């Protein structure tokens, strides 16, 4: 079975429910993980908004989570990542920062990576830091996308 990432709150390519938005409850949606390879030492979860390039001038980073236990099969809504590390998002905060498109409907990517190593970075790490550290260690990846409109 291939690595997969799904959500009971929305289907791939469908609308992310309003409560997960930055201006609403700003809690992460529930996620389900399956098919983690046996040789995985840790998981990384990145959420970003590639449609922010025009209004923000860059891909906006919403959530960076790393050193997640590879035995994890569920990330509950409003997850307290006590057994993982949450890095910095582009709101200048640590943890989840929900969708908040300034202009039109945007597509948000939740990307899951299985790694053959733990990263050992601290909570000041950004998505760029995590991506640099995981280079050469990705053994599998999966993606879930959802849309959100202002």
C-alpha cells in the first residue's frame, strides 16, 4: 500500500470547511495517514498555499510539522503535537495557521513525507529549514489538496 493522506472533513480537491480558516476557529482539520513504509523513522507534514504567489509574492507556509512518529495513523482536529515538533509558519507563529486567501479561492496543499531519519530541528524551524534537512531522506510522499475562498 502506498503512503496516503486523507481527511474525514473534506475530500481531495474539495472545499476545506470554514472552521479551519485563520479568521474562524483556526484549528487544523483531522487527517488520516495510511501506508507508512516500514523503514520510515519519522513523518513530516507541510501545508502551504501555492496560489499566494500573486498576492503575497511567494508560496505561503501555513503549517510545518516534523519528527512525527511513523506509527501515527491519525492527526485529530485541533491537534496538540506533543509527540512531534511544529515549526514556524508565515504568520510568524509556531503551529497551524489556517487558510486566509486575500483575493479569491486558493488551493491548499497538505504534503506528507515519510523519512528514513528524524530531523531533530527545533520549533524555530521554517518549511525551508525542514525541506533542506529532509533532502535525501524521503522514502515516500503523499498529498491532499483542498480549496478555501474568502
